[in-house]
C-alpha cells in the first residue's frame, strides 16, 4: 500500500493505516503524505518507512513505484486527501495499473466519478471507496437477512447520521478537519451532506439492496458565515415503492457519531446504531424481538466472516474499517491468482452513486425541496 | 365526569376511566357509553353506575344532567368516540355549560375545530384534548429546560411515532380499533396521520414551544385496499428558522408504540422515548451527557409536580394520561374557586392546531410534497 | 377495604390506595389512618370518606365494621403501618373474620409469622403480603417460562436491590420514611434487609419456584450511628443444588430503585430490571437473544393477564402493585361465589418465609457469614 | 516481540499479535509458536517471519535471540501458552535479560509467582500480565475519578464476569480452548476462577485502588465430570472497610462476555460493562446521572490518552488490549532512554495478587466458604 495524504496529525490517515494493518494482509510500503517532500519524509520516518519510499507528490510516487520490480512496488494506492484531491491521483493510479482505495465522497463532480468508473472497467483495476460502516458484522447480518427475504418486501427506511462537532464555530479556531470541510473548493458542493450524508446513503443502499430513485431535500446552514450545509433532512423514494427519510447534521449539539438505520419490511424490522455496533435489533409481527450479536448464534455466513473474536468481545470502528481493506486485499489477491470470487466492499459504482446523491440533494434543496431523481 | 363512548370492550374508554380515577379527584358519575340504551346500561352496570345515570344518547345525557342539582350533576363530559363523533357532543356540551375533555384529533374539519375554539372562549368552559404524552414528567422537564434557555435557540427537531399493528390486514379480521381507523367517514382525511401523527406534532410543539410554519409531506398507503395513509414522512420548518423531520407509521412492522423526539439547540440536545419514559437524555457541547429521571435530582418544578412516587419507581402511560385529567380537574376547581392559575394541559387551541396539521399534511402530499403552511 | 395506617403524607398508604383503585374492583370504605382520631378523620375527609367510617384505632375499626351489615362493611383490612404494627391488627382482623392485606415484612418475629399462618388456615380468611414486584407482567412471564422448563434446570441466581437514599444521614433531617426504618423497635432486626432484601428474596423465590435452603451473609452498617444494616451481600444455596448471590443496599449512592434478577438455567437465562420493567431479556445457548414485552408476541397467559394496555404503552410500579390487589380481590370474590380457583398473589406463607429469611441473614452475619438454614 | 505459544488456530495468540501491532510500536520478530519445530515454522511463515526466527522451543528462542545484535534481537517475550507453561519461560526470559509479557493467571502457584516478582526486581526487566480490561478508556476514567475523590470513600463493590460457553459439555467435542481449561494439570487449581475470576479481581483492584483483604467463596461445578469450578460466588471485604460481592461463571447460559462492575462511594457510583465499553455511567447523591464516553467531554487525561479516534467511534476489545502493549512498549522505551516515567499496565505484582486470589478462593470454598485472607 502506498498512501496519498495522511501525514502526521491527520486523523483519517492514521485510521486507514491501522485499519489496513490489523489483519496482517497489507503493509504500508510508501507514501506521498504531505504537500512538501520534507513533511512527507518526516511522516514516513515516523512510520518506519525508508526515505527512498517517501515521495513529494503523488505523481512522483506513481511514476517511481511503477519502475520497481513487481514484488517490491506498492500494490495499490490509498487516497486519504481532502475531497478535491481524490480524482486526479485516482485517475493517474488507474492509468498506471494500480488498484485504488479512495476516501469518500469519491469526486467533486458526477463527470469525474463517471470517468473513474469507466477507467476502472477499462483498466481492470479494482477500486474501493471507504464507506466503512458496511464493514460492521451486524450491518452485514442485516443485509443478509433482507436479501434472504426474512423481512419480506421493504416498505420504509429511516436513517440518520448526527454529529455535533460543528455546533460552534470550531473552524474559527483553526481546527484542521473543520477548516477544509466548510470550504466548497475543497469539500465540493456538499458540506455535512458530502461528509456524512453520503455514508447514510451508502449504508441504506447496502443494507436494503434497494435503489434510491428520488429525494426531496431541505439543507440547512446554521453556523454563522458558512456557505455549505451543516444540516439536512430528506424524504426518500425507492424504485420498489418503499419510502423513507434521512436526517444528517453536524450541528446536532452533543451528538458524537450517531449513525443509525431502521428498515421496515412486511414481516419485521431491523434497527442498528453504529455507536453500539455489536447488536442488531430485529422486531417482528408475530415473534418476540430478537437481538443478534457478532459471532453470536444463528448468523448468516457474511456476518460471521466479518468478526475476528468471540461473541461478547466488542469490535468497533477500526475493525469495521479493516473489513473494507481486508476484502479489498482478498479481492486483488484472488485476481492475481486468477480466481473468480467477489469479496464484499464498496466499489467505484458506490462512489459514483454517492456523488450523484450529493448533486441531487443540492439541486432539490435549491428548488425548495422538489423531488429530484438521482440520475437524470 | 360523564363519558360519551367508551362502552365495554373499548380500549380507550377504559384508559380514560383509569387515568381520570388514579388521583382520586374525578368520579365517573354518568355515561352515554354506546349506541343503544341497553348496551350503555350494561356498560354502566359493570362500572357500578346506577341505571338512572346511564343514557342512550349524548344529547339525552347532556339535557338530563343539566337538570340535576349542581353538586350532583357531572362537571364535564369526556368524549372517547371515534373521530367523526367528537364535534357534535363537544359543541352541545359547551353550549350547555359543561367543560369538555375530548379525544384527538379534535374534529374532522378545521372549521369544526375553529367553532369549538370560539365556543370555548364564548362559554368560558375549559376544554382539554387528550394528547397524553405531554403528561409525562420527563416531557415536562424537557419543555422546562428548553423554555429556560438551557439548550439555546432550537435548530433542529426530529420526531417519530412508529407502530406496526397495521402491518397486516388486521381490519379484515374485524378488529374494532382497526376497522374505524381505516374508514375516512369515521377517521377523517388522515389515517395514521390523524391517529398518531397528531400526537407527534403536539409533542414537539409542546416541548419546544416553537410554532410549526410549514411542512412537506409524503404519505404512503401500504396496506392493500386501504384508502387512508398508514405511513408518512415529513420535512418541517418552524417560524424561528429551525428545521426538522417527522416519520410516523402504523406499518412499521414489529414496532409497538415507539414515539420519540430529538431536539437540538445551540448548546445541547434532548432525547426522549415514550417506551422508556422515565429517562431524559441530555447531550451537551461541553459537558458529559446527563440523564434525568422522574423525582430525580435537579428537576424543574413542572417535572416534579408530574410524578407521584419516588425516583426509580416507574410510572407509565396511564400516569402520564392521568396528569392531563388531574390538571384539567385542578383547573376547573380553581375556576370555581375564582383563582387565576393556569394548569398545564393540551387545550382546544392545541386541538385546532392538530386539525390544521392534518389538513396541511394531506394537502402537501397531494401536491407531491410541496411545502404547505399550517394556516393559510 | 379498610385501611390501617397510611394517613396523609404517607407514601405507601397512597400507593396502596391508588393500586387498589386502578381496576375498579376495590373501594376504600373506612380507615384507622393515624394514631389519633382527629388525624384519622382529617385523612378520611381528604379521601372523601364519611366521618363515621374514620376510626381512631384499628381495634375500634374492626369491632365497629363487624357490626355493619355484610354488604356495607369492609371486606378486608389493608395494613400499611411500620413493621412493628403489622402483627396485632392482622391477628385481630383474622380473628374477626376479615381478610387481610399486609405490608412486608409481615411481622417482627418468626413466631408471630407462624401464628398468622395458622390463624389464616384456621379462619379460612385469605391473606396477601404486598410484595408488589411479582405483579409485573414480565416477572410473571419469567416465572411461567421457567415453570415450563424453557431454561432447563436452574443453576445460578443473581439478584440485587440497590437504593442510595440512605447514603447520607437523611434520618437526621427528620425524614419520616427514614426515621422508623433505622429504628429496630419499629423495623425489627433487619434494616435494608427487611425493607428491600425481603423483596429480593421474594422475587427470586417467585420467579424460579426454587426453595432457598441456606445463606451466608455479610451485613454492613455504613451510616454513622446506625444500629441496623444499611447494606448486605449474601451467598445463596437452593435445595435443588443451584447457587447464587444477593446484594442489597440503601447506601448505594445514586441508585434509585434498582431491583434486578438474572436467572441461569441449563439452556438459557432471563434478566429483568424493575426500572425498565416492560422488557424481559432471554439469552440462549443456541438461539439469538430474545426480548419479551407486555402484551407482546408469544407470551404465556399469566403474563398476558397482567397487562392492561397494548404493547408499547408502559405500565409501571402502580400497575404491578395493582395486580396484587386485583388478584386478591378476585380470590375472595371467587371464594364468596364458592369457586375453587387460585389467583396468584404473595400469601401469608410468603410472608412467613420472608421473616425466616430476615432472621437467618442476621444470624449468619453475626456468625461471621456462616452458612445458615432458613428453617432450623 | 518474540512469541511463545500462539500458533495457527490459537485465539489468544492472534489477539496478542493484533493488539501488539495496532499502534505500530511493536513488531513480531520471532516465535516459538508450537510444540514442534515444523508447526512453529508453519505458523511463522503464515505470519511472514523468516524461518530462521521460528524456533522449536522457547529455550532455543531465548538462547538464540540473545546471541543476536541488540538492535536485531527481540526486546521481549510474549507468553500466550496455557497456564502451566507460563512460569518456566517467564523465568528463563527474565534471567536472560528479556522483558516479559505474560498471559494470566501468571503462574500455577503462589511460590512461582513470588519467584517472578523477585526475579523481575532483581533483573530490572519489566513484566506485564495481560489483564486487558484496564486498558479500556472508560475503566481508566473510573480509576481516575475514584483516585481523585469524586465518589468519596468507597463503600461497596459489586463485580461479575459471566460467560455461558461451558454451559454444555463443549470439552467433549474437542474444542481446544475448553479442553485445557478444564484440566487442572494445565489450568491449575482454578477453572473459571483462574480464567475469568482473576480478571474480575484485577479490574476492581485497578479501578478502586483498594486492597482486597479477605473473601468468602462458594465455587460450583455444574458441568458433568468436571473437576474444576465452572461457577463461583464470593463475598468481599477490603482493608478500608468496604464490602462487596463477585459472581463469575462459564455456565451462565446465553451470556457472552458480560464483565461489569458497580462501585459505590459516599457521594456517587460508577457502573461499567465491557460489552458496552464506550460508556461509563456515574450516579450521584445530588446531581443527575452522567455518562462519560471515550474522547468525550470532561475526561481525565488518563482516559483521553487511551483513545485513538474521535468520540462516538467505538473502540473495543482489541484496542483496550493494545493499550496494555502500548504502555508496556512505552515503558521499556523510556527505560532505554533513561527516563523515569511510569506507564500504566498490569505488572508482575498484579500477577502475584491474582495467583494469591485464586488460592484463597479455593481454600475458602473448601472450608465451606470461611472468610480467608489473600495473603496469609
């Protein structure tokens, strides 16, 4: 793995490195960690990398790594820069034969996203977008139960992703994560929408297997002097006739990382919250409520495969994130061995849908919440 | 108290009688419980009423009770019939000098609701609408905290009221509660909307003290052959600039009576769920989360006054309901003693707003979720 | 019902009256509420009783009521005085043909308790001890599941009853409930032990159907200048070979009314907490965890019979308490109608076992926690 | 790090490797993973170790590694074998100048444990025992609050550690973890006692800072044909006068890994459960309940230092375990740099106390639960 961005002090870079490392399948071998070669080398040194594998730019890294013998060079790039710096390195990596892991939202525009989809197809390189919540064992259990028809046809979906860290003008304090997220040049057209709304969209699409058809959105800006949304409410309609709602916010004072879905089918419902990820509540028309737990009784194989330790030993955010990396690594290992198997991780297609979602929400909100299709 | 409706086998009639009786302030003295005099007398007998106080019609009850000496006759009527039979008895009771307790939604039309508001003003009779959830001690604590500015200005409100009992075609089995609720002649223009959506509207209006300005609604009908909504999602805008969402359903399979709000202000948030009513979660920008409990530490007086027993001894649905009756009784006692005090219960004005809400939601949904004002 | 004790300002007297009244089966018709006739009449007046039915002593009440015609006089006495005043009125009531409801612990000594058991048998009068927690629907569900063998043989029982209200020297402030509870003349040999330890003992005996054989106890006194225990830990052995532990306390700072059991059988376990009484958690060797709720799916008839309102509408402390009164009333009604049915409520035998338990615990604790049999 | 035990298929070896690796401070460089050199090399290969660093015995590993240049050889051994194989390699490692990480219980006998304490002192090598639960951020917050006097003097401690995986005769199926744990030759005198009772003892000693003085124990054996305890209940007395109880079990059917403490002081209490580790409940005499979360508001520095990711992003078992390794590594790095700092991890002294605890419990239980001192 070669990392682009994620120098010292970066929250998400460290998360990616820990997540990639947990299962012992992936080694960090090089990086273009920062905007200057000096900073990049300093980060690399702290990560026990040789200076020769610390690059000043992603272009240099891709070019130089390509020259190395196959067994030495990086297998894939992991792009953990702010949003506006996803597209170019992703494109270049694909064009030079490297697989790609890219943070979300994948690109700033739908056109860029479509370009990456096509390029991934053309080059045959695999591409993961790090929506990490589908990596959680109980999310996989939910998906498997619904796919298996245990809830009957899905009728209603409620999802929320609520944080409070932008309740105050934290960006005025120079807080790094806040500063770029409120800047449309770096973040794109969505604020909280792009940062966490896309996770909510991805999560319900993954769990239900439904196609979101159109949305009606009301974005809000509560922080003084902000230009991007820090809050949003949505109505949802799915192609199968299901309806639903989404609420996301980064001004939900006191909330930490409250991402939760409720999915209702004809026969029952499933409720999950990422702050207590090791528990999936199922409710039924005609049976007592049931609670599933990782490595617990009567799970689907997909859920069992996503746990590392015995039931009752909590796994968390990093382990779920690691499952994205693990399946990505298993996928390209399988490819190299010529095996036709499909490991489960969010793909470039999911990334495209996320960008479509962002743009549809912004358009709807600008049109006083008119119903707007994701693809038009 | 003289009851209209609520004969043997009625769920809600029994709830009203228990709630009215708990605090020893109100006696059931007469009733027009059913559509025939025989059934009404049978119900009355089971309730230990003398046959002379069991009436065949509400008109007869109002006329005959009026003839009794003041200390003997009923003080007020409690109307617990299906929705289409609220307006006429309420009007007649007011016109004949009786106070009124009326189930929700108060009337089928906005015009009827306005008539009752005016009549209540004109006659000086007090009028309670039995939105019972504001009777819960922790709901009163939430309202008091917000009124006291502890959360700062309110920015966001999420509320849901989810039930699953209409997930299947229970009405086809002859289930009494289901049968009239799906019939627009008896229920009015709203299905789940009128039955529980109005509770959600009332709850957030009570807790936040905000005025709901406009809504964008998407009603759903999932039960085969139904003509009224059994599900709905709403976007909310309040006059102070706050935004929010509402989700209600009676096809949320497996849900029992999941009514919950989350209110976000500048400084903190409050979360409450009526299935665990004895706990109010507060979350803060700069303090650890706090949990308030009935009769627990550091409550506002309004919350303390609503509890009967020491902290840790759970009170429930009936006790919250009883608080509506208790405050209603204390109010008319105070009136008779000439005291100018205001006890806290949902009034005819709340009832009017609930009916306005129903009609605005239906109108918005018919206009493909266009933003629609509550009063126009 | 004629009440002994429970004058104005009494917590438990009010609870008994509300609980007895909820279901409309029992009327308060007379009382000897206080130590003087004036106070008793004042209490009676506030309860809308005629002065003629307010008595100065329990002896007078029993004698005078006995003279009234059968359809007028009280059916039973309800004794809600401090512990040292349970035995004499209970005895006199039985001797004069009245049924008895008595607060716990039933008597100060085992001999007194045995006397009441014999007298109840001899007179054929029924006798309820108000252990209210077995009145909770989910406790009845637990008992029915265990009786039905769903857990297999019971192996382990953990129970705790934790309160914090005696953490500080509240008795020094003149707080009425505290003052008599810490006084061995009024409370008997047990402090927290008699007040809440007996509830814990009764609850697990009821739920498991097991016989507690011997205990090893370590009582503690943490409040300055107290002479009775305010804390205790116990080891438990049951006659079937099951083992367990009990912890009770009134100096568990910050606890409100945390009564909870965990029962483990060969196949599964059940966990319940009275602060969230409307939920019973079942855990299994080979199935997902399940949650039962009042009036929810797949309950035993005993649990269904103990709920008044639809699932999801919480019932609480008063409703559970009311179930003791309701079944007591149904029992003596059945007796009068000559029907041989057994309604489920804590009897004089349970009261005797509670007193035996208190004395065994005190004895064990005095013997440095030596194993001590309940009956010896 | 050189690992002793933990070959392929070992649960705990894998946990140790992941935990040691998360923070990028520790590399696995060699191992004596299994009882044969072939198996050891196979495990090493799967872990990407060169064959030269895979040894057939721990003796060989210690001898050979010692010969390597300082910057190449392992810094410490990590011993993850069954209990009976802890002492000899730990002793040899210390004697040869290596630091030691050792699984719990540290040794089979008190004498062995004392030997290791003395040897660690004499050699100046540091020694960690992997009680992982003190690694949890909210456990550190609890310890810091108590040390800071926020609860006042501690009066009462309840702890339980409940698992159900030995409810059935799983050892008869050849399950590896079960087989050695029920064998006194490998496990020592304690069964569940040694395996999880010691964790419970360590946790409350760590959190409260109190010294456990004596215990009264009742061990149980419920599994057919077992000779070691699979269940136990204890009374606890601390040197400061506090009292308490402990319950542990591996036949608590349906429980997964339910380790929980409740600590009561004069002013308040703290409750934590490792199945929901990211939440610490505080209850107070005179304030609302509070909930602390990792990286949340108003934490002590010790708690903050133990979290890796923002509040609301759950960390779990592995991350807590990793904190033991991290602090151990920081400690020996500091030693090498000559810095006098004390990082917080369970030491050889904690290991000794754990072994004393096991023997005291067994002795008490054999003496029909007589009070027994930990050190005698």
